[in-house]
C-alpha cells in the first residue's frame, strides 16, 4: 500500500481591483517536497473575467500565469526564480502580493499523489 505524503497548496486568484478585495479563482498550485513535485494548473475564463471587469486583458493574465508555470518547471525557463530549489520556488509563488494575481495562504494536507491532488483542487476551486 502506498503511503500518504505531506503537501502544501494555494489557490491562485485574480483580483481585478485590489482595493476592493474581490477575486476570481483562476488556478491552484501544489508542492510536495517528498515527491519532489511543484505543479500549477490554471484557467483564464475570458467570459467570466469580462463579466467581472472590462479593465483587464485576459491575454495578459494568461501570460503572467504561464510565467508562474515556467517557475514551477524550473530553470532555464523560469529565469532566476526558476533556478531556486522547489521549496523556495513554491514560497516565492505563494508570497503575499498586492498585485492583481495573488495566491491564498498555503495550506497543508496529506495525499497519495500530489499531481492528482492538484487536479482535485483545480476542479473543486476553479471550475
């Protein structure tokens, strides 16, 4: 029988007007040190964003999230941050920000497969 492993996750949010604090969940990120896994999954729902605000260009949001994806994948695609170890990359991605793309605080958990947990979190919190 496979053992459960610890992992951490955060939900990625689009905060169109930071001063208002309203947000749309656009993705999830999962990190498991033991499984050496750092993954992100996101969806830029253009209709939903445009219904929320017309001041944000969805293509720009998608580009930012693709940059986060490159950081998860590591160097050389992820630039200087991508060269850091997995825990440091996760901490950088989930650090508190005052920009329009933010993450929730990291939360711990136990799972058998971090990649499957990423799928589950994405379906539950984003779709």
